[in-house]
């Protein structure tokens, strides 16, 4: 999926509440263990880096591909995207 398609998914999930808007104080990366990305819903392959964080507001654990993580982070902080 291209970056614009991922951005569209991120915007939809932010608007619907499936992804949080809140500040994420910590995140970390590591090898995946069969997780699906919370943005694109595709599996994070063994040759990819898994980005993980926990939403401070909802205590929801989130897993992302690196590109999906950065696009989500940019979109949730974009002007006009606040809840």
C-alpha cells in the first residue's frame, strides 16, 4: 500500500476512534512476533521492525510497521486533527 493509502486509513481510524489522538510518552521497536499492524492491518513480517506503544489515555497497546507508525504520529498531531 502506498503512503497516501496509509494516510487515508490513519485519518479514518483517528476519526472513528480506532486509533488514539493522545500523546504517547514512550514507544519502542523490536522484532515482530506475528503481530498485525493497527493501521494497515497487514502482518508485520519477520524482516521488518515492529513499533509498539501504549496509549496513555486508554492504556491500549498498539503495534505498527515503521512507516505506519510515522504516518499515524504525523496525522494525529496535524492541525485540525485534534478531538
